[in-house]
């Protein structure tokens, strides 16, 4: 994972800055209406890296040639690597200063849920490891993971036969920069859910300074294991996540923002002191994680955690038909709206083929969503609640309940934390 960040930075945009500009310009003119070129990654970058180009379809041959060159023949000079080390170090420093804690909390909840394995390993490169990464390390990484069986070439708005011809011309039998030696050190581990807690005590009072600073908040994320995207329960979990919804206390209203979701109706509308309550669903090939992120004043942490555990317990209770239909309609609407964009379509094609060797059409996905019943939601939620929780906590954690108390609350009928008694206050 640490190598993929550097490989991702080096093999695309850095590559163009140090390429012969005359040669590049000569190739680009054949693409006519050149629009954009870049690299995009998923929420967990060790999952998938995508090299994306938007250009006129008449320049398809040149575009595929450029993609093949950038992917298979990166220029990893010492100067580039040093500049990338500086960029990665800056990103790590910025991560600790930004007011949005979601990237760091996402990292922490995965570390807690999958202790020491697969998606639980660090996504962000530790500062002490930055100087250790050199061309040899990067080539080793590329040799192991940039192999034909791990690659998909996807296109939208082009003739399939022409795309196949270009792939055969530029990719079939191509000799990469790291040599023809086969992969020797591939991690094929299956995710092992462990549950647990990761805490990071931090002074959040000076995160956002200025005339209207953000209040000092403590951020908690509680998660439970769900399922992989290859299982049939993936769709019910997606509907459940949409039904929970949520957001920040400053979110703009409107039906499209899920203002009638449970976390808005039951949490944000009833507890004015909570600044955020949002549901997230992370799904991978061999596991999944459904979690709720909540933010409040450090003095309200215990009450906030109890509210979140109650919402988890309510997932396994009665499901109202109206709220279920609303969640399904919103999920289908979001799916279809996203697929109106061509870049999203080719990303969808590439990711589905890479993960499942096939692609489900939007109509098939909508049919699966429509078929979700209240019993399905109760079934997957009840199964999820039988597992151990994963907890991530960031900020002033003086009033944070113990992990054992959170576990007891999630296994109870009402989600209440065990009462604590103190002789002195």
C-alpha cells in the first residue's frame, strides 16, 4: 500500500512533466479535442488504480498508445522520486491539520476492524518509510501487481473491435520497463475481520482557526462486518446504508439529500448538539464494513456513543414500508444519475469486470434493488449485529466508554451502555 501511493504519483502526472514535450505534443495533436488526462483511485487506494483519458474518439489509437506507454514504461528518475517523496510528506502533514477527519477515521476504522491484515494495513505511508522507497522498490511493486490478469482496458463511446485492435497493438506482448520476470511476491491474503478499537487522543481545538472557527469536536466511528460485493446480501446492505443516510448538521436540505433518512430523523433532528451522523458502507471482494460516523462536543461523547449503538440495534427491528421504498428509490436514482456521466460509466465497466469478470447492467441492478424486502433488511442487520464491533475515536476521549461497554450495548436489546457509578465527581 505504501508503494502504491508513490507508484500512483510517479507513473502518470509526474511522468508527463519529465517527458520530451515535443514528442508528447506531436502525439497529442492526433487526439483532436483533447480534454483531460489523469489518475483516479478508490477510497482505499490499495484496491484499484485507474488511468483515465477523455479525448475525441478519432484519436483512440493514439490514446491507447499513450496509456500503454505511461502504464508500462514509467520514467522513475531519482529527481522524480525525490520530488514525490516531498509531495507525500506534505500530504501527510496536511492530513493532520485538515478539519475534515473522515480520511483519518476511515483509516482507523479499517485498522480496528482488520487488525494487522489486508485492508486493515496502513493506507498512508509512515513518514519514516518515505526515504526507503527507491526505483528498485517501485519496480518490484509494479512487477508483482501490474500484470495482465490484473488489468482491464475499458472504453465508452468507441467501437469495441477498434478498442480490441488497439489493445492487441500496444499491450499484447509489450515489454514493461521492469523486465519480463514474473511476479514473485504477491499478497493473496483473505481479509480476516477481528474487531477492536483504535484511539487517537488529539487536541482538536485549533484545527480550524479564524473569525468563525469550527467548534472543538470528538469524532467516533462504530462499524460492524457486513459482506463482500460478490454476495447476494450486498444489495440489501446497500439499501440499509441508504436507509440510514445521515450527514452533517450544516447539510443543505431537500429530498435528494436524504433528509428523511433515519440518522437525520432520529439523531440530528432530535439532538441539536450532534454535528454529524453519517452512515458509510465499504465493500470489498472478501469482506465489508458498515459504519456510522458521529461528531459532538467532548463532554457529550458517552451520550453520543449510546445514541449510535441504539441506531444499530434498531436496524434489526421493524422496517417501515414507506422508508424502505424511499431508500430503494433514492439508491436507484443515485445509481442512474451517476451513470449519466461517461467517465463514471467506463469506471463502472472496468471495476465490475476486474472484480467479477462480468458487468451487471443498470437495469439488472435496479431490479435487484426493487426486490429487497423488509425481511431482507432485518436478516442482514441481525446477522451483522452478532459480530464484534470496530471502533475508531479521534479527539478528546476523556468521556469515551470502554470497548467492552460498547460491545455490551450492541449485544443488548435497547443499545444502552452499562451504567457507571462514581463515588467522587
